[in-house]
C-alpha cells in the first residue's frame, strides 16, 4: 500500500500547474504535460472514490453499532423477562438454551469441604 497519498497528489498538482504555466510544450523524461495531467486526474478520481467508500463504510458501521445496541438492550430485557415470568422463571429449560445457567445449577457457596484424614 502506498503511503503519503496526499503528499504524492499535492506534488503532482504543484508540478502540473508549474509545468503548464511555464513550459507547457516541453517534454520531461519522455512524458508530455497532457499525459501527466491525465495520470493526475486519474489519481484524483481514485482518491475521491476511496474517500467516498470510506465514508460509506463509516456510516454503515455507525448504523450497525446502533442496531446492535438496540438488539443488545432487547436481549437483556427479554432475558430478564424470562427470569421474572411466573410461568417460566429462573429454572426454566429456556434459560439454559438462551446461554445462561439455571438457578438450580449454581452452588450455594455455603458448604465447606470435608477435611481429609491427613490434616
């Protein structure tokens, strides 16, 4: 990938304007001014297309992020609704299917380990 794209285009603009202003009919390095200007215009168009594509990509990412945040809020709301529903509750099999642990799968944490005879 080419670095310093803006610098290359700026340099081309500066060369083309100076060349056209001073000695438009002169050929440098086997390249005529018209040929140089065509290449410069092509580079400008390509850079503009990339800028437009990046802007479109950025807008699409913003829309995606907004949609994902809306979906995430609804996911949390629905999961909480399932846990609080009197017909289903925290031990319903759907709780596990939805990616959570059922209440009966949790350990209380109040039991102590048995001491071994060696202690």
